[in-house]
């Protein structure tokens, strides 16, 4: 027997809507404008949305991933496939990925972007999404810059990206022009920059991350010595737990923390210390054969510097 859902009292309707998953609510919202407005009465669903810079949009909620996959075939509209116990997708009518992104964002009152990924993207689409997210001051947990054909597009847009509210991770594997300099204003918990020649000592001294990984850096012994002179002061860098820097400018011609590289613990070799930042295997970092150093307030840390083709500094607090 059909149920006249829209005749329910507002409180009851809101409770019913909160029992629905994103696919069910999307299908309901497409029935009519009136139904769509009623779906919005469900309020914030505490779901997270992901934009991959391609046609698919993913929403995560209740431990499941719901992927909206546009299709031009009307026969496939609203077909749902269960890929795994935690992954489902549904075919939906083809429309602009930007329009679909904001439709889902607004219809479900989503306040958190779980992943914002730049990868082989239409930059015009990405810039529209990124600009609106910044204006709304929405939380973006993870921003990944993986690949773009026209690197200069992202380089020009980076000042806006740096103003976004990124809370957990900023990862960039893109190689910018030699004259490019990172101007990060707000820092998430973790940053990884594969081509970090534009990340200088001033940026490092202002960084508030818990984890920092810099590859292809230009930082020298002198730069790193300045960093550690600041770090050892009481109360400095309260969040920092892990620092890893690869730089060909690290050498054995000057000191870091009053020690000439390589810096390793020869008295107690193979001693291993690790810390886990999350639930995944890659969230664990470890260091061994490291030298113990201390801040002025007594907090202990471990430092290791190795030379070779790619000199590397690893530092665990």
C-alpha cells in the first residue's frame, strides 16, 4: 500500500529520511522539486563527499562508500551494484560533474569533503569546485595533487588552494616550475611534497604539522641546524612527531645539531622506535639506529641522517 510520505509531520519525516542511504535519498530527491525540498529537511547527515576530478562522485556514510556513476544510457538509470561489503555504485543520468557535486553537497547538507583529488582533471571544473569550497570555508580533510598536463594552471591557483581549510593531509607529487614557491598559510596534520625545492626554511619553521615529508628538497645542513635550534626550545613545534627530508644539499661538510653527518647510533645498533598515526599500515613510521636528542623541556626525540645518492634526514619525536 503506497505511503503518502510528504503528509508526514516534519519531525517524523526527518526521522524517516535519516534512515535512508545516499542512493535512496538521491532517487527521492529526483522525483520533484517538492520532494527534493523535503529531502533537505533531513538536515545534515554527517556524510563525507569525495571529488576525484572525474565524473564519479563518492559519498561515505555509515561505514559504506556510495559511488555515483553518470551514464548516458537511460536503461541503466538508478541501477545499483554492490561491489564489496563496503562499496556500492549507482548509475545516474549524465550531467556536469560540478553540478552533480554541488547538488549532492546541498541536498544532503554535507559539510566535510573527505578527498579532493586533482588527477588528469578538467581544470575549469576543479577551479569552480575549489573556489566554492573555499568561499564556504568547508572542511577538506585531504587534498591530493597527483598529475596535470598544464602544471602552470595549478601553480597559478595554488594561492587559493593554500587558503583552504585542509585538516588532515596535503599531498603533492606534481613538479612545479623552478621559480615556484609554496606559500602555505594553514597546515593540516600531514604534508607530503614530492618535489619540495620550493619549500624553504621559512616555510619549515612556520609549519605546524604532526608529520612532514619533503622529497627533492633544497634544504642544507645550515637550514636544518637552524630548524633544530628552534625545535629544542621549550614549547616549540608542539605538534611535530615525524620529519623526513631528502635533499642533495645534506652533506658531511657542516654540522646538524653539533654532529657531522652521517648521524647514527653506533652504540646500540638496530634499536627501533616507531609511532602509529592511524589505523592503516602506512600510518606507522619507524626509525632505527638513531641518536637520541632532547629539547630544553626534557622531551626526547631520535635523529638519523644518512648520506649516499639521496641523503636523508629522519626525525621522530
